[in-house]
C-alpha cells in the first residue's frame, strides 16, 4: 500500500521542454525513476515509491537563469508542486534534503530549480525535538527580559589579544546588553583560544551583573571539527556559560541535531554561507524552507538577516523570513529570530511595522559600539528606538522628548547612523 503521508514541495523551474515533462524528469530523478527502463522497476515499485506531480503552473517565457549544456534563447518558467512519499525519506533530515534538494539541481532539462516551499508530514515534525529553549526559554535565562532583546558582537571581531578582548567584553557587559556573541570568524585560534575567551567572558559577565543587576548571555562560537563539538560545548557549560553558537551551513544540519541531543544551553544558530544556496532566485532553497529544518534540528536562535541591512535581501524578504520563524511548526517551540547586519536606531520602526512582533533579538555591532557616547548609550538608544516603534511614535519625536529630559543618546545615535 502506498504511504499516504507526503512531503509536499513547491519548486520554481525553467525548461526548454514542456514544463510538465520537465517536472516529470525532476520527480523521477528524485524518487523511483531512471533515464532508461530497468529490470525490477515494477509497477508495484513505481506505485509505492514514485514522486507524484500535483500541479504545474506555467509562468511564461524568459531568458534562462542558469547555464547548461544547451543554451536556448528562451525557456518556460513554471511553478510545480511535487509529493514525495514519506516512506522514501523516513524521518531523517539528511535523507530529506537528499530527496527534495539533491540531484534535481543538476538536471540538464532545468535552467532554474529552486525549492520555494515545503510541507512536512506531522510524523516527520514530531520525530524531531526542535528548540529546547526558543524564545521563552531564552527570556527566562535572562531573568524574564521583556520586549525586543538587544545584542551585540565583540568588535573588532578577530585579532584581539586577551587583554584587549577583556576590555571589549567588559564594556559590553556593563552596557546591560542582553546577548553578546562571538563573530562567526572567531572559533578557536591560537592567539585567543575558546578556553581563554570562556574564562575571560564569564568572569566579566559575572562582575558586570553584580554591578548592573542585568543578566547577559554570551554565545560562544563552538564551530569547528565535528569530533570536538561536545568537548567545546562542555568547556562552555562547565565554566558557567549560558549559550553556544554554531555556524549551521558550515557544520550541516545533522551536526546541529547532534549538538541538540546533549546541549545544556541554548544554541545560537548562525547562517554564514547560507546565501550560496539561497541568493540566486533561480537556484537552491528559500529561507522559509531551510529554517523549518534548522529549527527541527534544534536551533534556539536563528539569524534572519535584517531590514535595511548591509546584505542583499530586500526588506520584504527579511520580513518573510522572520514571520516564517514565528509560524508554529507542530508542537515544537518557536526559535528566537535574530536580526543582524548593519542594525541601528533607524531600523526598529520599519522592522516593527513589517513583522508586528517584539519576539526578536536585534544584534547591533557598530550600532552599539560606535555610538559617540559609548556602548551603554548605544544600547539605551536602541531600546528607546524600539519603545518608540512599538508605540507608533516617530523616532525623531522620541529623540526630542528624551533629549528634553536630559538624555541625548537617541538623538546622538540618529545623527551618527544616518538613515539611507
């Protein structure tokens, strides 16, 4: 009997042949089909394991997006929906990716192929634990912090010696920021090993909390050789650290799932490198697809880029990314969306307008550290900008009100980080 549980995928494709024929090539390549008939490829096998084309919607003619052996002047674009029997996949994430995002990208018939959406069976979703902490667990570890969480990155991101690193962490911790993170480039270099960073940062965070009364989480980057992930995680936890960071595209989703199986602290999921499979609109995997797999694998925080950022994504795409992270996925906890890449006091207003949520972590490196009055004023100005955004108050008006009350942090930030 054919498994009625289906993995439903929506693809954007381009082909020089009829889209229905191209869709059939895709479905066959990724299930029971081959380019020639084979002994043993019975009707029973095809009925039970073949992918099923649900729909094909033509989108018109255009120039091909991708190179191939042939170079037609025009191809036909289409949206195709394909169902894969869950029996082919089981509940393994790597097998799922091999099925829905494997060799299909290499098919000669396709001049574009992008996985735009995925619907996972309940049994697949339920087989994975998802985030252990997510939004609410992170807030709890931060002493019940409310509203948008404000985070930052140690800057300069690489090259600091131990004494320089200590000064940088001390300034950020005393600024009452909610989260500090290592840069994705900072792993375990000989000049400033992870062990040293863990020792120094935990000392400085404890001292700052005694002074400010504010809890700060530090996401230590434990990206590196697979065999050493547990050792590095344990090093952080045994020293009293409260968060670890993993560069998911570099390490892979199975590595994230393995870390989740023993992690005692939240996992801050970085996405450096993801654009290699996401940036071209005719190739790869859309963010709303990838984030479902990353959160099932156990990421508690997931980077979603940022509105008005220094990176390529349009604001509406970033807003879609954030909304996808906040959309329920089975019984698993929602992860904390992380906004980054050039965030400053000008971005809370447009961000809140676009996503209408304060369940966010805004990471601002230069937007905090480069404030002319220091990191404490930088953090305060961001919180003030978010308060104005939630209250539907123009940020300039809020700045004038704060300045009239003797606090020029927001006004100074608006001048320093001019919009546009």
